[in-house]
C-alpha cells in the first residue's frame, strides 16, 4: 500500500471536495439557470436543488457571463 504524506492527503481531500461541489457541469447549469435567476429576482430563498447552480457560477466564467446577461434581460421584462 502506498504511503501518502499529509500534504498529499489534504490535496486529495481538497480535490474531492471540489469535484463534489460542482456536480452540475455547464449543461446542467444552463438548464437550471432560468429557475435560479427567477428565484433571485423574486428574492425568494434559493432551494437546495438550485444551490449547485450558485456553486457552478462561482467557478465557471462562461456560465457566469451567461447568467449576468440573463439577469439583465429578465430585469428589462419586469
Ligand atoms: Zn459552466
């Protein structure tokens, strides 16, 4: 069995957490983005199911740009 240093173990744990956090991917994010944006606009609490969208947006520049454009569009409609 391979022996891991403390640093290697903490690196692995961080990697695992990172991967688990962003389970959505860009396709999934785009699918849920409408609902997420609507909840933000309504000022309602973000449901757990949509928390993954927030996590993804924090990590993904292209989805973040997409989301900001959507928010601008939605604000103009209202
Ligand atoms: Zn993305």
